[in-house]
C-alpha cells in the first residue's frame, strides 16, 4: 500500500474582500460541529444575525494582517507542507477544512499519486469537535466518496507529545529570556456546552473547579483538560514557576458561556494587578492567523496598553520552526514504521 500525508488546518477566506469573508463565514458557521444547534435555527442565526454585519468587520480585520502572498494561515501551512516534502519520501498535501486549498482537491491529488494508506495530521494539538473532529470527519467523508480504497489513519491530539512541547518551548525561548512579569497562555475558547457534550461519562467535565486535575476517561476528548496539560508540560520544560504564568481563552462568539477566564477581560485586568510587562503565547494554533495576529497582536495589545500595561509581546506560533517540522516528521516516521512492521 502506498503511503501519503495530509495536513489539515482550519481555513481562511480567499481574500479580505467582504464577499470572500462572507463566503468563508457561511461555510464555517453552518458546520453543525461549530454552531451545534438544529439546522433551521443555525441557518437563521447565521444568515439573519451574523452574515448581515460580521463580514464587513471581519474583512477589515483580515486586511490588517493580509500579506502579498495571501492569508498568513494558508501561506504558512503551505510552506510547512513544502518543507515536510523535502524531508520525506512520500506525497504530502495540505488542505483547509473551510475554503481553499480544499480537502476534496487534496484527497484527489493524493489519490492520483497512488496513495492508499493516508496519515491525516489535523493541525490542532487539542481535541475539539469544532476543530479536530470536524476536520477528521470531513476528510473521512471525502475519502469514502472520492478514494474508497484509501485507508485513513488519524494522528491523535498531540497536546503533550514531548517533541511538540520541545518545539513550543524552543520557539518561545527568545522571549522567555527577557524580563517579563507574566506569560499568558491564550487558547482558543469553545462553549462550555461543547466540553460537556464531548464528555463520554456525562458527569465529569466542568462538574467541579478541579475536574481537569482528576483522572478521567473524559480527558481523551476534553479540550480544557488538554490545554492545561500543554501548559503544565511547557512550564516544566521551560522551568517556569507557577507565579509566572496564567491561562485564558479567546475568540468567543455569542452570549452562551464559554471557557473562562476570557482573554480580553484578562488583558484589561492584569495591569491593575501589577503586570506591566506581558508575554502572550497561543498554543492552540500552530500557524499564525487572524486570531493571533489581529485579535491578540493588535486588539489585545491595545487593550493591555490602554489599561496601563507598559510592554506587550506576542510570541509567534510554531509556524515553520525546525523543531515543529521535526515533530511532524516524527509523526510520519512512526506511521511508516507501523505500516512496515510485521
């Protein structure tokens, strides 16, 4: 069986035009794993409450970060693919869950290369239905129709995988060597109901303030617990004392409760608590994107400085860091070794 690799990231509009942003938001928000209500209600929310106004504001934000080569998320993902190709002897493609380059195009390209044994690496270190799961299910759906002979193996969430943590710590080392008051780990938020729905026990997640510290089968699909595992592993690797870091969650949408504390609230609060020199890192993202570059790097910085902060540094995502490429290469080599083992 011929092997191949597919990297999948979330996606981006094709351009920062209002029309392209509207098209992207429609596809993204109409996904039942993102907005998990019945189809009719989801349609009404998306088309009558969100799409009439949000695309204009989002397009303005995208224009702040757009590069001559295109979307930072897409460009970085493609560069990662190209560098991984140089390290491997098997076909490697990249796709976005929403918009382009599309999953059908990537699966088609791999099929034309004769790939019948595919390693799918979702570019999300932590499990969440609205990122990891939706990417996996879409690839399986497309492969079943377009390449029915293709067997798909999914790389599991790698939130505390040693080589991922080593890459994350190394990518932050330059900033950690400077004087700072606090390192804020800002993870992408998800609604609390998503956490409860992903709990196979039906009774563990969010049942107590320390639920993530109590061993449970629920942690295999608990985004919050996995985020905290990343933080703990990073702090140990980097030698960070507990007094030097904190955790928050960004990018909430709507009025339902999302994971707390909220990053924007923390950025406004921290200066009054004596935090004047702040570092922010966003480990839920492996590639810089709108949520890191604009939401944190521009709006978040402004919030912190206007609240009385003195210095604000956003640590870049892993992007094309050599140790991150090592980690991806190791995932593929483990997959290939399993294929050839007796």
